C-alpha cells in the first residue's frame, strides 16, 4: 500500500511554518537586544 503523499506534504508545511515562526522570533529578539546595546 502506498502512503498518502498529502500527509507528507502537510507535515512538511507544518515543519516549515514552525521553522519560520522560530526564525522570526529569534530575529526579533536579536534585533531588540541589538537596539538595547547600541541605543546608549
């Protein structure tokens, strides 16, 4: 029996969204820290 490919596609989409959210959060925190230390 072949595994449904839509399951794999939805899983990869889910992982991609998680990664993008994590990346945006880390970028925002790095930006905040950078501003905190450079805005003297």
